[in-house]
């Protein structure tokens, strides 16, 4: 009964996302991103193209303003020749994918075990106060979104956070302040698709 209830809730979330976020925008990869996507797809045997789903969702999120609208996910599913629901299910499972608009810099603070013991909650509260937002919210200037996430595998350098493809470790309030100031001054979107992650 529990698993059925969770599945029903998940499907309802996917359906709600699709109905609430649908738009008439045409989603199409740039030539450069499409070439990268095709190169990723060719890593996998014929008939196993779906294995490229997660990296292609990352490409789509980076291409389409940092989040995955139904149209963006449809673009990926069409390229992989899979059903749209298959893309929605994966995108709704992983915290690294955003199903609603976010800031240019998504601050993901690890909140489990080591990080929690070494002050992650204090770091979160400090960021909330610094940016005048709560977890799950975006600053009014559209620069930052704050999230908490499960273990990011950097327990030896806790507390830590991730923004895009970069880890920031052994955090202190001063380190966080300097990081936020640097990101704001640069004003660029941070994404997961760094060259060393996709050009393999």
C-alpha cells in the first residue's frame, strides 16, 4: 500500500507539473548542444539510447534557463525516441533537476550525517539570512535559489555545498559570504554540464 501511495503521489506530481507549466514555446537544442547530445548518445549500443537520458536532461536544463519544463523534457524524449513520461519520471526523482524556474546559482547544501554534525543547519540559516530567503525560494533578483539535498559524498570535507558542477567544502560563514559575493559579481548561470563532465 505504501509503495502504491508513493507511486500515485509521484505520478500526480508529474501530471501537475505538466499541466501547470505547459507553454507554447518551441524547444530546440542549439546546433552545438545537439552535436554534444548526439556524441553522448553514440556512447551506447543501438537500442540502448535511453541510457543517455540523464546527461541529456542535464544538457536541456543548461540550455533552457536552468530548469526542465515539460517542453524541454519532451525535446529530450523525442531525441531519444522514448515516451515523454520516461523523461518526467527521471527528472522528478533526482534533486539535481529543477521542475520550476530557479535562480542562476542554485545553492545545494548537504544536510546529512557528517554535514549535519558539523554545522550544515547553521550554514543554511546563515544563507537564508544573508539572501533573505528560505529553503526552496529564489531571491527577488533571480540570482540565487537555496536547496537542501541528501549526501553529496564529500563527508570528509563537511560541511559543504554544491553549485552547478562545483563543490565548496569545509564551509565557514566567511567562506559562504565570499562565495555568494563572487557568484553575484560574476552574474553567470552555474550548470552541471562542465566540459570535463560531458566531453568523455
